[in-house]
C-alpha cells in the first residue's frame, strides 16, 4: 500500500482524530503490514506490549480462555 493511501486511512479513523498529518505520516512510515490466517493467535494475555494493531479489514476475536469469554470486534 502506498504511503498516501495509509495516511488517508489513518486520517479517516476516529481513533486518530485531531492528530496532525505530519505525525500520522511518521506512523505510516514506521508501520508494517501483516496478514493473519483465520484462527491465528496474534498475542496472548501477559505478552509484553510491543506494537499497536490497526485492523484494516476482517474480524478480530478477543478471548479470555480462563473465563471462557469471547468478544468479537
């Protein structure tokens, strides 16, 4: 994806409302695109926070297996 397309996506997201374009461009330049398979575990409870995930398409399930809870976002 071109940097201008990434910047456009970030600017349209309510999460980044009010963030200057120059900061969003830095975020876009430092980002990596990842593709995950259905059912693939991305991280688990207790894992150190190393990155932020911005979901461009698809669905995300957040689960807490200790309490057998499942949240679909």
